[in-house]
């Protein structure tokens, strides 16, 4: 995983320097460096999951796991509406935006999904 992360950043730096701009070669989701460190993160979480689930954080995880697929389906639309409404389109590259938006988008999406599921057809539309 560490080798993949170093390849991602080092390769992007090297290629970007040669191009005199930002290279997207190592930033694609199907490239080896991304797959290497994503797999390492997955295996790390799998190893520590039993210890995490026995803590208070496990209760939060159990609550959110009912909504994960619906969050996956709807988060893009929530982000789009949020960006359009608050005019945040120019801030997408900001580190504060990238780290802070999940703490805003996920709760809003959970509320929307919970409301949709209260409708008669809602449980069939958003499982």
C-alpha cells in the first residue's frame, strides 16, 4: 500500500514536472498505484473491524450501515445541489472542502433517505 501511495504521488510529481502541468496518469481509479493503496486500506480496516465494533464507534457504524448503499446512490446529487445553492463550485480543489463536505453531505443524505423510506414506495426505491 505504501509503495502504491509513493508511486501515486511520486509518479504524478515526475510526470507533472515533465509536462509542465498536472498529469492525470496516476490519478485514474484503475491504475496500479490506486488499486495498491486502496487494497491496503481495505485489508487494514478488515483487520481492525472486530476491535472497532466493540467500542462506541461500533454503534455509529451499525446505524450508518443501513444507509450506505443509499448514500452511495444519492450523495452526488446532494453535493451538486449543495454546490449550486451555496456557490461552492470554485472551492472543489480546497482541502477544507474535500475533508469537510463528507461531514455535511452524509448526514443530509441520511435524513433524505429516512424521509423517502417513510413513503409507501420509498423502501422499494431506496433499499
